[in-house]
């Protein structure tokens, strides 16, 4: 393989507006704001159904960004959400966006540590994240370690990988995320996102799937 250097700064953002633009990049048919407005409530419903979220439960939002979905879930289901994000900037912006004491954002390192010390969530989800992770086995392992047996996890992702690299921009390294997830968990449901929510082009390129430990 030719040299590819992972670009660590992709999710380094100066402010909330820049964060929104990289979290939901404009597509052929939808602006960032349109995606935010249309996709967020749909995704909250999908996650609520798939994870059977009930009031008082603690849910992990892996790759939470500024907490777009954490906020929607807390407001809709009265749950607690622990956001995890590798970007210091996203973690710093998230509390001001979510504005709820039922939310906190932590680093991957802290998430690993509290998992070692016994933290277990009721469920987890990861939306538009694993496609970008250079070492997805590590991320999958971290999430698995924070879930007790039978707890569900829902993943929403592109079918192909999109690693941010200095040499090639967004790069597909061929890693087969779905088979790796199926190796670590048991797939219990899966489907496409609706055309009318994400546009037919995005629907074709993406999937959601729910697994149990
Ligand atoms: C496209 S954004 C999606 C944010 C959020 N899930 C949403 O849908 O609004 C991807 C997020 O994943 C985070 N991320 C990327 N790689 C990660 C990793 N290995 N571990 C944790 N977070 C990661 C980024 O910093 C960024 O905030």
C-alpha cells in the first residue's frame, strides 16, 4: 500500500458552526442544516426503538460529536447519555449544545479506564463514526467492554470506509466493518435508512444494524 498518513485534525474544530459542518457534511440533496433538522429526530426514533430506551437508563453515544443525538435522546426518553469522543474540541463544545445534567462527554482514555473499573451501560450506539476510525477493532472492543451480556448496540455507518488521510483525502482501506461487528456481537436487526430522510444516494451508501453482546 502507498504511504497514507491518518489526518488527526479532521475533527479539530474552532466553534459550534464548524463542528456541525464536519458532523453532517452537505450532500448532493441536503445542506448541513437540512440534514440536522430531518435526520436527527428520525435517528432518535430509530435508536429509541432498536435499543428499547427507557427513562433512567444509561446509554453510550460513541463518537458523540457535540452531542446531537445525546440531546435528542435525553429530551425524548429521559435517559442518561455518556458521550465518548476522541476530539477535545467536540468534547468541549458538547455540554453547551446538550445543556442537560444527564449528559457528560469523556475521552476514549477515560472511557477505557471507567470500563476497567466496572462501568457498564444499558446500551450503546455509534452514528457516522466507525467509518472514520483508523483502528476500528480497538473502538469495537472499547464499546463491547462497557456493555453487559445481552445489551444492545446500534451502528449507523457508511458501507465503505472513509479515513481522513493527508495524501488521499477520504480513503477506503477496505476494512470490513460489518463482518468485524458480527464477529464481536450477534446481529439482531439491520436495514437501510429511508430515501426521504437521507436522500436516495446516501441511503444506498449506508446501513444501520443492531447487535447484542
Ligand atoms: C461525523 S461525526 C458524528 C458525530 C455524532 N455521532 C453525530 O452523528 O452527530 C464523527 C465523530 O466521531 C469522532 N471520532 C472519530 N474517531 C473516533 C474514535 N476513534 N473514537 C471516538 N470518537 C471518534 C469524531 O471526533 C467526531 O466527533
